[in-house]
C-alpha cells in the first residue's frame, strides 16, 4: 500500500491539494517531495501500470510516472490553461486535454473500467434519466434530476429511482468487492453502469 501524502501536498499533475476518494482519489506520495492523485494516474493517457499492485503507486512505477510528468509539462489544460493536462478526450477528432478536477467541473465523462477512458463535455454520452421526482435510495434525500453531472440511474432494475453520484461512490468504497445495486442486488449490470458513469469501484 503506498503512503498517503502529507497534508497540504499538491498533486504534481493537476496541482490540486484535495485528497478524497470521492472525486480525485487519495493523494499518494511517490517520494518525499512528489505526490499524485490516484485517479490522475489512472486516467493519464500516456501512463500504464507496468508494475505489480504493491509496487510504486498501485503498479504505477516512478520511472513511468516521471516520463508522464515530463510529457505533461508540454500539455495545457483546455479549461484552466495550466500545464500537466495529461488526461485527453478519447474521441479521435478531439484534441482537448485537461486535469481531472477541471474535467469534473466541466462535465467530462470518466469511465472507471477497461482502459480508463474519458470524454470531454462535447463528446461524452449521458444516461437517459427518468423524468420523475425521486429521493435517493441511499441517503433518502431528494434528487435534483436536472443536475445530470451529479445524478446516476441504475439500469439493472429499470426503476424510476435516481441516486446521488456521491452516495453511490461512498457505497462503492465501503462495500468494495460486495458492491451491488441497493434496489435489486444485481452486481454485473449495476457495476458496469456505475463505472462507466464515473464511479470508482475497488477490487477488494
């Protein structure tokens, strides 16, 4: 397990200091001076996990991370114009690059499965949400169906219930391997849909 960065540390890719599994992933120390968000590493398009899970930061090795860091110095975020924008829209005709938090703030889509692909706001897909007033089945508070970036629907049981995305993410992190739909207990369809709509599901 990699070591958490000291409080106040900045991610060397996105320059953000937040450390939360709910949006960016925890901030981990590569060494005494450099730290990276877990999700920034997962979605960096020029980086691969060439090590074992217990090596580096969950298989991302120092040599590979430093190469990606160097590449990022030449890439400017299409939203904030700062460097370190190693995350790119996978649409073949799109040249947009961005930081993880900038993408989240500007309606980019992040798929936490397979090749960890991302699409900018112009090329992303969206779930077709039920047009109903509903409460989140997890926290039992009202869901704003118009806030499409913070709402998710479970296609497994095809009910009209909508979830707060943050509630589903909290559930995924606490349940891990046992993560399933709170409404119908489906795992396969539910997990795939949640991952494709920005939910990170731990393997353990």
